C-alpha cells in the first residue's frame, strides 16, 4: 500500500511501514513544514493514504469536503511511536483492504470507519479491538 505519513506522526511510523514493504512518503523526512492543504492535495493527486494524528484533517474532509484517497486518523492517548505503530499494525491486520477512500479513526480500543456524506459507497462501520 501507499502511505503518506504526516510530519506530526513522526519518522518511526514511516520507517516501520517501509520495513513492512509499504511505499511511504514521510513528510517529516521529505517535506517538513508543508501545509496541511498541500499534504491533502498531494495525497489525493498521487493516491496516498494519509496517516496523521492532526485533527485538522477531519475538518478539511468533513467541513471543507476536500478530496482524499483515504485518511487514517490516530487518536491515541499514548503519543509514543511504539503506540502509533501498534495501532497501525492492528488496523492493517484486520482492515487493510478497506482503507482506500475511507476516513478511519483509530484509538487504543476502537477502529471506526467514519461516514463521509459525499461518498455514498462508504457506510459507517465500527469495530472494537482488545488492548494487547
């Protein structure tokens, strides 16, 4: 899969995804300081799934209705890289084939596929996950 990892998510997530054979664009490593609108445009035009823990992207998708190819929003209490990697690992193990064009909110206890009004094909789905 192709992932664009937001700067605030950090470089360790990008390195881990690469080690797992995913194609990665790391904002932290390759374009630090790039604006959120530019990140979203790049992700959409180049078909990347955005991984972020910046809640501003929810605003851009839902209120501004900006286009995307998929967003994984990490809403974690524990902001350490190991917690982010664990959350993404859990997400990919169960839902990798469902990430394209979805807006997914990931917490330590839940993975929620949020409904986006302008994309009728996306139904709201929620999955509880156990903490490991």
